[in-house]
């Protein structure tokens, strides 16, 4: 599974950034415009609401599961949220698999 998670990290970084980079190049980091466009239609607001809730769930998973297992460097997948849930979640799962394979079990 580690190879799958690693591939998903790459896809979860490149695909969203490929969509965002042209917008960023054209508008710069115009947060009010970004928010207006992200909520311009009900379907856009639905998608962003889903992403925001998923991000909160990923933060909780990283902190609770990571601490339970005694994982180190939990800041790394949390930093991945700067790209998005699409990077943070597979990165955490990759690091978790690696930790478990190395014999780190924590409290179960």
C-alpha cells in the first residue's frame, strides 16, 4: 500500500496545483476573489464545503491516530494541507504504513 499512497501523494499534489496555478498566475493571491468564485454557485459552495469538512477530519485523524501510534513528524502531513486534503491524507497514510512496518504500534 505504501507505493499506492506515494503515487496518490504525487497525483494529489500535481492535479490540484495544475488547476490552481493558471488562476494564481492570472489573479495572484486575491483571497476575496478566490472566495467569491469558490462560492459563486451552489455546486461550487458544495464542493468547497466538502473540502473544508474533509480537511477538518484529516487534521483530527492525523493528530489522534498519529499520537495513538506514537508517530513522529506529524507536522509534515499537516503542512500537506497547504496543497490540500488530496496530499495530506495519502501522505499521512503513507507515513502511518511506514511507521507500522517499522514496528511502531503505540496503544491499540
